[in-house]
C-alpha cells in the first residue's frame, strides 16, 4: 500500500492520439508556447560557472515555491516547462525553472555540462531558496532527465536537508539509464528520438570546441552515432566517469528510491518509448511509503495527452501540480 493519500484523477488518453509516439509527439506540438512571464536571474556557481533561473509570477507574498527541472536538451522555454509553471501558478505556487548548464541560450563557462546524475547544481539552488525564503514550503518537479536528477538528489545520503525539497514530482523518468539508452536503439522511432538529441548535443560541442579540445577527442565525439557512444566519449569523461556504463550505473535513479524521505509522486507510462516497461522500478517504489507510483498503460514520454485537438489538456502536468499544491499548501482541488 502507498503511504500517501493523493488520489489522481483518471487519465483518459485522447483517442485521436493513439500509441506512444502519437502521445509523445502530439503533446509536444499541441502544448501552448505561452505561459506565465519569466524574470531571469543569473547566479554564479562556486566553481566559476553560472546558472540561469527563470522565475514565474509570485501568486502571493507567502506562496510556496516549486523548482522545475527540464529534460535532456530542454530549457525553461520548452512548452512542457511553461505549461507546468502555469499549472503551478494557478494553484498558488511560485514556479522557478532552472536551466541546466549550457541550456539557457548561452554556452556555459566551464568544460563540463549537466548530466543525468548531476545533483550539485539543483542542490545549490534549493539551498539558496531555503536561505532566501526560510518560512516557505519548497517543492520540486522534474521531467525525464530532470526527474532522474531530482530523484537521485532526494535519495543521496550526502544530500543536506537544506538542499532537499519538502515534496517532489517526477514525470517520465528514465530510471535505468543503460536500459533506456539501449532501448532507443532497438526501433526506428527510438533511433529517431536519439538522433534528435545527438544533433543538439553535438551542436553544443561545436560551439565550445576551443574549450573542449584539450579534454575530449572532438573527432570521436562528433562522429558518435548513438547516445551511448556520445556518453562514452563526452558525457562520461566530462563528468568524471570511467565510461558510459559507469556513468549510467552511478546515476540511474532507481537505486536511490529506497532512501527518499519526502512525499514523492512518480508518473510513468508503460509504453514510454524511452524506457522498457520492465525497467520501471515498481518494487523499489512500492517498498518506500513516501513514494506514490502512478503507472498507466499508455501516455508516451512526457505526453499524457487528453481532450481534443482544439482544446488539449496534459494530465501529468495537471496532476503533478495538484499533488504539489496538496502537499505544500493543503490545496486539495
């Protein structure tokens, strides 16, 4: 039995968007590009780099705060981030979106980027929020890679309580990074998704080639054909890992679920094209009373599309915001 009492609304997948790829791609297209206005804040990091935060409007002078973490090669400008910021705002929560290093529209200063196990930056931001707003509840919500980062942060033994949120939501997480990377190479559509990410990742390498050439073999990096190959020759060495396999083993969030000590909602679809269904950590989640795992047979990756083409709705974002509102300010709407 779950230790949490949150009752998610039923998910009714749009009949006109059948299948995991329709859910994934149509949701991406149909989310509105509009959202609450942002106010950007640039923060210098302890290692001489910078992070850009995008603050949404503040509902009231004592609103709870929610930190939003985007997915691989995303940013605060992505439609799913703008959508969740709007959902949080209407429920009385002050949204703030973190752009991972190199994702805010300007190359970061240091050779290293973000990765699926990099928790120092969001912990730095959470500690800063605690310092600035000591009397406000603070939540966090992560999509995909950002959800993996968030869950790892929550379960790390070394994570200071000041760097943890009071409650959390993680949507469409690649809990087992090796399984997810391999799964993408097993179908034409999986390779299509992987190629999309690789183009973006390689573009960032080219932009920073003068900074990266002393530490990476750029020819090998730019000729990588899969996410695993790129992580093996770029992400792993920049992150201090021996290789991609070590990076995946040390960063996969499923192994951290047992140590999570704050109310946490996990939302996932069995047909997520980024992770095989057997890699969903059902046992690890159900063994922790602080975790509520909500799995649907369909929904795709950051999809969960309902409604009509003219008036779509996005169930995971609605329910994720509702969970945080219930946990942070007792709003059970």
